[in-house]
């Protein structure tokens, strides 16, 4: 019986490893195909956007490892992103200039590794003393670190000062997306081990986890170093994707945007961070192409949004009936909001004072802010909360599996 039990245990472990190897191989193949599809001069802009989206996915998931999974509150993630970017740019213009020119893809891999090492070491130096702090104090420290790194870059001649630094332009959608896949795989598989339970324990209750023998500082520093290293690798790829780095690319706005991606997707959900990173990057970029509109139109849309959200919020707070009826009421509320927006926009543009034209692209940031406010009102725990995408979830969705969902982060 013992031999049979041991054999079953080995079989499960092999299946566990094999499943993950196959999943990673499929993901790598998809990254390669995506890179092939986006080849060609007419795809240059799309390729650039996809690369930036992949970089933001890495940044959001790596910050989620610190904020969501370990429960810290870091708001200076752009500092490690910047360290990695400047590491890649400086080395490509110095001792590795020939390699960056003759073997661009090989150099890109090395740049990501150098960026990860530099940012990881910086994360360790910063994290070891500061991660003994909690909550708001840690947030203030990381905020200060972000500003210090940016000010140093602005005042160092070797780093191009405020003008920035040129880097060899080397685009590779494959490497950018593969880095995002590796970051997701590391974060997700970390949660499937005993070490991952320690991370979750620290998030839920530091005092209780410490009483159970968990080295809280070690867990925090490990998460901080891992998250910083991935941000540094993403920074190195960003430097070569854009071909130029400058301090404004790593301002506190970027840190806040990455933090927003984590909160919006669901603090602790890797799936949520990925989707939020893509959506929050794509919305502002697509709105650059909006045509000029009369001032009355966006005011009418805003009124429709307010009406729709008010109805949805009222249903959410007061209705506790059947799920199907609740779904119908939600759809009706959305429909009322859309009709109200269209009606008010049509009426308001007839008012002379609201007929002056406004550039549609100027609504990029307000639209992003409204999206965040609406989602936080209706789903403050984030879109995915603590839940994750998994193959079990897909099987359940397709009706091929009736067992309860087990692929949940917490």
C-alpha cells in the first residue's frame, strides 16, 4: 500500500511538472507567432503598442507580487523600471556597443538580465531596511525612492541629465511578451508551493504568521527583490523598444498608473493585473484618434454615466433576489444610461454656449479617471478580486468539469 501511495505521489508530481512545461511551451509559441504576425513596415505602430502593452503587463504583475500577494504598499515601482532602463541604455552605449549592433537580439536578452540584476540589487538594498515598516510608512518610503532615482537621473551628465539618453532601437515583440509570460509563470507557480503560502500568510496577518514561524522580513524582501528585478528587465526592454530614455518616462505618474492596474484588476489576482494593464494602456492610446467634438456631447455622456452607475449601485446595495432577475435589472440600467447619454448629448449640443469644438484626444485622461471611479464604485475589490484564470475554470465553463473551482489564489 505504501509503494502504491508513493507511486501515485510521484505520478502527480510528474503530471504537475509536465503540465506546466507544456503550458509554458504553448505560451512561448504564441509569443513567437505574435512576433511573426506583427512583422512588416505597415505594422510598426501596432508592434510598438503591443510591445508597450507587454511591458506594462510585466510591471503590473511584478508589482502585484509585492502589493497584492505579499500585502505591502509600494508606490515607487517606476524607480526600478527606470534603473533597468538606464542600465540597458548605458551598457549599450559603452562596453557592449559592438554587441548591441552586431547581435541585437542576444544583446536584448543580456540587457534584460543586466537590468533585472541591477534593479534586484537596488530592491534588496532599499527593501531590507524599509520593509520593516508597514502600511503608509512603507508607501512614503517607496514614494521617496522613486523621486530620488528620478532626480539623480536628471542631474547626472553621464545619464543625459534632463534630456535623456539614446539607446539602440531593437524591437522584439517575442522577447517582451516572453518576459511577461515568465513573470506571470513565476508569480503563479510561487503561489502553488509551500513558499507561496508563507507569502499569503504575511499578507493576511503579519503577527499571526510570525507567531507560526514565518520569517516575515525575509518573505517581504524576497517579494520586493523579485518584483524589482522583473521591473528592471522590463525597463531594459523598454529602453531598446523606444530607442531613448528620459526622466519623464519614469515619473510618479507611471508608478501611480501601475498601481492603478493592480488595484483595478484585483489586488492579489495575477489575471486581473494582466487584463487591467492591457485595458488601461489601450484606452488612452486609442483615444488619441478621436475626432473633435462639441462640448455638449461629453457633458451628455457624463450625465448618462452618472444615471447608469446610480441605478447599478442601487441594485447592488438593495436587491437580493434571484440572480437571473438581477442580471436583467443590471442590463436594463446600462441600457437606460446609454439612452440617457445619447439623448442628453443630442439636446446639449443645440445650446450655443456648448457648441465650441474640443479635441477628442484631450478626453484621454478624464475618460481614464471616470473609468476608475465607476469601477471602484461598483466593484471596489477589483474586477477579479483574488480569483485567477485556470484550465479548471475553462473546463468548468465548457461544462466538462463539475468539481468546485480550486485554482484560486486565496
